[in-house]
C-alpha cells in the first residue's frame, strides 16, 4: 500500500495544478489536466490535427495544387481542430463525472455507516421496549428490517467505491490498482457567460457543425467553378441543388445545436438554484441538531434523538455536496454542447 501511494505521488507531481502533492491527494483540476495530457483520445485527436496541418503546409507549398484540393486541406485542419477541442471537453466531462462519483460515494459511505449505527441503536431500543412490554414484536421486526436495509446500502457503497475509482484511474491512464486519494471537489464556478454568447459561432466549434459548414462552403465552391460557359448546364444545376441541400443540412444542424445549448444552459441554472436549496436545508438540520443537544443537556431529549439529528445533518451535508457536484456536471455538459469550456478546468 505504501509503495503504491508513493508511486501515485510521484506520478501526480508531474501534473500541473496538483494541490498538496506531498499528501498524495488528487484534486479535480489535476485529474482533468492529467487526462488531457495523457489520455488516448486527446492524444489521437492531437496527432490527427498535426497530420492535417502538415498536409496543408505541403499542399500550400505546391504551386500546382488545385483550389479544390487546397480548400479540402484547409477544411480538414478546421475540422480536426474542432475535433480536438471537442475531445478535450468530452474527456473533461467524463473525468469530472467519474471524480464526483467516487468522491460522493466516499462521503456517502460515512453517512451510511452513521445510519447503520443509528439503526442498530434503534433496534436495541425496540428490543428493550419489547422486554418491558411497551412495544410489540412488529416494532422490533420493523427496526430489524430498517437495519438490514441500511446495512445493504452501506455494503453497496463499499462495493461501488473501488469500481468508480478504477474507472477514474483508467481515464487518468494510471496503473491498475492505484490507490486514489481524492480531495473534496471545490465549489463550482458561477456561470458568467450568456446564452447568446454560447450559441454564437457554433459552426466554428462543434465538429458536426464544422463538417456541415465545410460541406456547404465546398458545395458553394463547386457552383462557382461550374458557373461558366464551358461547363455543361446540367453540371451547374446539379451543383446548385447540392449546395442548397448542404445549406439546408447546415441550417437544420445549427438549430438543433442551439436548442441543445439552450437546454444545457437551463440545466445549469436549475442546478445552481438547487445548491441554494440544499444549503438552506443543511442550515435547518444543523439548527435541529443544536436544539437536540440543548434538550439532551436539559434532560428533555434522549441520546438517540441527538444521534438521529446528527445523521440527518450528515445527510443534509451530503445533499449539498451532491447538489454542488450536479452543477459541475451540468457545466461540463454545457461546455460539450457549446464547444466552449465553462468549468475553468480545461487548459
């Protein structure tokens, strides 16, 4: 275990943005940065862009290159650049989701363990009340069933955590079996960009729209090249029809992409509002806990009442964490839909 942690620390020290590397903790920023630096998908997309750029340089250097070949080479570079940017956003979205999944599950383990301890105490109380003949066997059965369910939730979380960590490690290109120690995710940034700004220029950022835009531009070029007195009229007419079809495809794809951005934008706004609601709920449970503790000191509440209030406060804190994580995931999804990073994590 110690050798694995040392190895992980050495790997993470090479990653920019790593906080507290000496403790072996991985931050969300460091995880995204590592995936972008060493991930297979990003590496492949980067290589494809470099290949397209090299081809364009060669085509431009050749004075005999036809305009159609030059245009296709230029469009290939634009397409590969958009693909690289989209791949980065997609990888970041995957890593953010995996990181938050593992981090949330680790916190859920603590809440589940606290709930099991509470249910065990409640079962003992039910059994004692039965012995005192102030409760029924049904009360004990219900307490036992609740405990069994809580134990199953705890076991499920325990089994799920290593799977989630393994998925994250794979995305980070870390060796199998690496022991990940995740820092708590930071608060997500506020969405400062407008919807109009995100919807503008989609045909220059999204690979599918870039491809459609390139197709429309190339079809328009074919019309221009065929519009003369030495090209058959049928060829010109076919080129015009193809150009009209290409433009319609571009328009349809643009409307669909703009709708997806609008929906993703609203999802972010909703997620941000739910964080505020979760925080209000947490404040209420913390007040209830303080009151339960005061009542215990005054002799008007039992210790189990305080324990129950503590579990409720822990659950409320987990709800805040999960709500905050939903904002991160919504921001990542919006970035992928718009072709622009709004998380601040994609460098």
